C-alpha cells in the first residue's frame, strides 16, 4: 500500500524548535505517523509536551540552546541515546532579525548565523555518527523562500544569507552521504502563521506587500509544512535527496 510509505513506526526523530510554530506542526505530523519524537526547544514548555502525550503520541523532551555548538552536539547525542538510534533529524529552530545592513550589529549578525546556519551544520555533523552506524537516516532542514529570493519589504540580509546557506548545506551533505543511505532535504516555506510572522502581519507597511506577493489568498499553516515534512522524512520520498521543497502559496512565481 502506497500509504504505508508514509508510516514512521519504530523510527526515532529529533525536532528542534518543536514546541511552537512550524516545529510543533512537524513534530505532530511525525508523531501521528508513528514516530517517537524527541521535541527540543530553548525554553522548556512542559504543557505543550504533555498535550502531545495526552494525544497518545510517543514524545520526549530535551532542552538545548542551539546557538551553542556544544549544546547542539549534546542534544543530538542525548536524543540518539533515548532509543539507541536516530532515524530522523529535523533542524527547524530559527530566528528572524530584521534591520538595514548599514547598521546591523555584529551581535545580531552572529545570533542569526549561529542559530539559523551554524547549528544546522553542527547538528547534521553530529547526526552522521548514529546514522552511519545504523545504516542510514534522514535529515530535514528548514530553509526559507528568503534563501531563494531577496524578500521585501523587510530588510534582512543576514537572515536571507543564513537560509541560502541552509539550502547549500543540505545539497552538499546530501551529495556527500548518499552512499551511506542518508537522505538530506530542505523545506523553503513562504509566509506561515506563527509567532515569527505575527509582527509582520500586524505591520501596515509589510502585510499588504506579503499578501500581494503571494498568489494564493491565504497564509500558510504549520500543518502545511508538517505534511511536507512527513513526506520528506518518510520512505514515501525514498528517492529524493538534496531537494529544497518550496511551500509558499506561489510566492516565488512572482
Ligand atoms: P517561531 O518564532 O514561531 O519559533 C521559533 C522556534 O525556534 C521556537 O521553537 C524557538 O524555541 C526555536 N529557537 C529559536 N532560537 C533558539 C535557540 N537559540 N535554541 C533553540 N531553539 C531556538 O518560528 P517559526 O515556527 O515561524 O519558524 C520555524 C523555522 O521556519 C525557522 O527556521 C524559520 O526561520 C523558518 N521559516 C519560517 C517562516 C514563517 O513564515 N514563519 C518562513 C520561512 C522559514 P523557543 O520556543 O524555546 O523559543
């Protein structure tokens, strides 16, 4: 049955930024498909984790600040220790920091790069050990349409560059480790209704532009991304690697 290819029974998945927004949408989709999901975030949210358990999902929680390389390595190691394997790694944690390049501080630049790009490298690197040992695995990185086009009207050169870097890390690691049966893909979301975009949709200078640039007359949801994540993390996408899947209501067509 083709639908069986979307099942994740017996798989262990680690999702960063998993207690809200897109990460929660992804964690929910993977858990619904039968995976044991290790949810991670910087700020512990026991109520969110308990709500997942109340739905009958197999979930665990690990706290980590992914801006710190050592914490990223420990997170991946500790996640793999829970069941003795790590089948799926989803690098979703991210921050948006707006500002004109001419007065963007070094502190903000480092924050964006540390969280959005460097953490993805360190997490993928750490996941290679268990995935190679167990004979394969799947990595999914959350990029952005902002890694494909220079988004407007908000000024965010560092964010755009960090997400372009995520896309190329994805392709490079996919190519380098395909022979190890490790698939690596990315999703490039357009505008999705989360805490990250709430300020922008409340901004009268930004929201009309975002809407005008998006052909479909709706805002994306974490479920839209969760469904695509399930495809890319499951055997349904067994011949897909190095792909950046755009989910944006048609934004990049304009
Ligand atoms: P939210 O702001 O709603 O959530 C961000 C998540 O990242 C939170 O779970 C947060 O954890 C986590 N996080 C941030 N900094 C750290 C850190 N230092 N250590 C650990 N976790 C951290 O964002 P979204 O859900 O909207 O975004 C998720 C991903 O999708 C991001 O990579 C974002 O760039 C990308 N994206 C989002 C789009 C959108 O329209 N929303 C569009 C394109 C890409 P905590 O809850 O503990 O703070």
